[in-house]
C-alpha cells in the first residue's frame, strides 16, 4: 500500500511540474510600446510604491512614519498606520493583491494585513513558522512569497490555505531589498548592488543579472541598468525604452524602482511615481 501511495504522489508531482512548465513556455505577447502615463508626486517621501490600475490607487510605503499612504488621482485618500486600528509595530513591506487591495507586512508581529483601496481592513493572517519576515510579494494566482531574513530563505505560501509549500534561495541571496513576482518568475533585487536574482515560480535559480528587472506575465523583462531602460525577452535585448517621455524626471540611477501589474508598469524613486500602460501586439506566439 505504501508503495502504491508513493507512486501516486510522484505522479501527482510530475503532473504539477509539467503543468507549470507548460504555462511558462506557452503562448506569449510581445510588447509594442508604453503609453505615456501619469506623473504623481505624493506629499511625503516613500520607500516603495505599488499601483492598481482599476481603482487608480497608488499605495506608498513610508517606513519613517510607519504608514502606507493611499492616493487616488493624485489626492490623498487615507493613511494606514495613523490610527490605533491600523497601527503597525514594524511596517516592513507592501505588495499588491491581484484584486487591487494592498498587503502590509508587519515584520515584528509577523502578520500580513489586507486593506482595500479606500483603506478599509479586509483580513489578516499570522506568519507562523517565520522568524524575521522582511519582504513580500503576491503572484497573479495569489500565491504569497515572503523573504525570511533569519534563515535567508524565500518561503512560498499556498494561495488557498496560506500554509507553507516550500522554501528556496538559501545561501544565494546576499542583500535582498525587494521581492517581485509574475506568473512564472520570482525576482529578488539587491538595490545597493544593482543586481537581480531570478527564480522560477518553483524556486529554481534561473540566473543572476547585473541590473534591476521586473517581469510581466508574458516573460518580458523590463530592465534598468542604471542608465537605460530596455525590454528583454528570453534574455535577448529587443528595444530600448529610455526615450519614453518623462523618464528623465526620475533621477538617481539605481534609485529607480519598478513594479508591474495587470498591464501597468510603475517606475518610481522616493518622491515621484510614473505610471505607464503597456501596449502589446495583438497576436500570441
């Protein structure tokens, strides 16, 4: 009986791996251009920002004030962390939920809290089994990835049960500053070194790059090397995007940060945010 169960478990694992591999190598879209977007200047400096195109909510992480400031159409909507109901012990990171809400990681209480675009609290859950959670991202299928600085590992949490699935990246990540993910990739950025570590969604190291990059859901990478913004596909250069209007307004070289969500590319430093709509060719490959 044990032997039969082992064979069944192995078969299930192979099916899952094949399905994930197929999703990663399936039909994709090429980027045609970036549409000039909005330039936003929040009223306070911020360490990180994420943007939801549907609600037009810009979430800005202010580590100094231990707050998340929510802006819509350039106007401040709410400040999370400014009241007893939303107070954080140590606000470590934020990430965008595919439904447009924001996930706030409290590294001291080891808890992730979800807030809506207007600042209403939706839910929260504790990160049991973690020691020092510092970075956070959520994939389009709602799988949660958390970087735990104590064991220096990335922990994958099941999208339904939020239980631990697997860990990866140990001894491979020298100084992570941000965690990003798409349907197929998990990217760990080292902002001080200007480098990126790219893993498959299953935790296999794909490559290390001397640039900062973020992936869309069609395996296109937006790449910033400190001077030039380009788009890369299958690790081959395709098009320089540095001449897009308003990019020169974001200065500081490696201070430039990026995130992608649902056809929208967000570029920002600590005082300004540029929002672009990504236009794709209408034919799958």
